[in-house]
């Protein structure tokens, strides 16, 4: 029967690969959960695959141009707005720089249907014009999956990319252990894992407008 990777089994695997981290080696033992979380963040930064894509729906607030981003947001893919008499027509908001939005719509108190969006800071977007209604909107974005811990023992990565997570964790461990000789090995295994994942997505919708197929 196939075995499933969990937060607990991953810690055991890492200890076995490192040949360290038993309960008697308390320093390494206690560090492994942190190394796993660092590896998760590495994967979220370096992979652009469908497993990290999610969508949320919300609504603008009349007269407010700043919108809060979802929890664990990393990068926006697209935002569309429900417009028309019944808000049933979808209109794509165009990404622009913050400075462009300020030049295009310098007075926040003047309201109209939004056309553009920009990053305001890491936790907020800004739209222009300032919304004149409660427009429903949908955001598609890359997220950091819920981090593994003793309560959240599995996520998309443990299910679909367990080898990438294992080798990413071992890569994070080598500087901590000052084991420079193993960096090349773990890096090679990690690169092969993420290349395979990225290769799978070449057959899917990558630029969100064109479906690519194999030659």
C-alpha cells in the first residue's frame, strides 16, 4: 500500500537522510520543523504551478479604493469585476503601477467603475477609479499553502510534490549542519524535482490566456 507523506513522516525521513536528529541530538531534532517550514516557503517562491493557485471572491466597498489581499497571498494572476446592471458581466482589471493609478485617478473621493489595480503594499491592492458601488470581484493568485505543523499535517505539497519538499528541506538543513559537501547532491535532486513539476504545467494554461499543447 502506498505511503503518504505527512509532517511527522517527513521529519523522520529528514532525520534518516541526515543520519542525525534523534531525540538525543536535541539541537537538530528541534530545528527540523523550522527547516520544513523554510522549505515550504522556498517551494512557494520558486514554483509557479497550478497547485499553488487559488481563487477568492469578495466585493468592493463603495468609496474605498484600498482592498485587503487574501491571507497567504504571494502573487496576483488576475482580478475580474462583476459589472453591468446586475453585476453579471465580468470585466478584467488591468494591472498597472501604483504611480500610474495615482496619475490616472488623483482624487480618491471621486468614484466610478474601477478599471485598474496595483499593489498598494504586501497586504493590500489599490484600484482606480475608486469604486462607486459594491462590485463583486474574483481574484486568482498564487498562495503560500497552509504551513505544516502538528495540527496541519498534510497539504498540496505533501500529496503532489513530496520529493520536492524532502529535498528542499535537506537543502535548508545543509547550512545549519555546516555540511557543504551535500549541498550539490540535494540541489541536484531538488532541481530535478521542480523541473518535473514545472514540465507538467507546460501542458496546461500558463499565461492565463493561451492553452499550450505538446508538439
